[in-house]
C-alpha cells in the first residue's frame, strides 16, 4: 500500500455499556487502530484494506469495530456480536421516536429507522 499507514494496538478493559467494543465481556480485549495520513481523495485503498481487515476480524475472532471509525459492516453482520444491542435499539427508539438524530449510517449499522418526515 502506498502512502502513510500506521497501526497501533492497546489494551481495552471490559465495561458495562450496552454496545461498546468491550461491552458484556469478562476478559481482556485489545484495540487495533489503523491510521492513514493520505488526503481524503487518496484513501480508497486504505478503506479497502480496513474493510477487508474488519470482515476477517469479525468472522474469525468476533471482533467489534469502533462506532466512530471507518465502519464498513451492516447490522446483519454485527448484530450477534453485541448481546445488548436490542436493548440499545429499544432505548433509542423510545427516547428518540422521531429519529431526529438518525441517518443512513444508523439505519444500516444499528437497524434504526431513519428520521420520520414532518407531519
């Protein structure tokens, strides 16, 4: 891969949140991050690499991706990885029924309906 790529690994302790990378886990986890310094117009190969790594890690070791980073997977590919995902979805729908804070990303990844049209 041409351009700049940096990979970093760090420990991530279990937590009691609903859908974090370490939610509902009892043992140690590790976070692997990949960074590019290429301009946005030159990141296609980097995103291809990240998408491949995400799919391999999810299928081989049940990895959970970081919600705020490049997230190339959809709800069907990740729903079984998060034991409390349905609880999160119910809370999100109950607390925010009109979907004002939802978009295509949350529809695809969290299977939350997009924003309702104004009445």
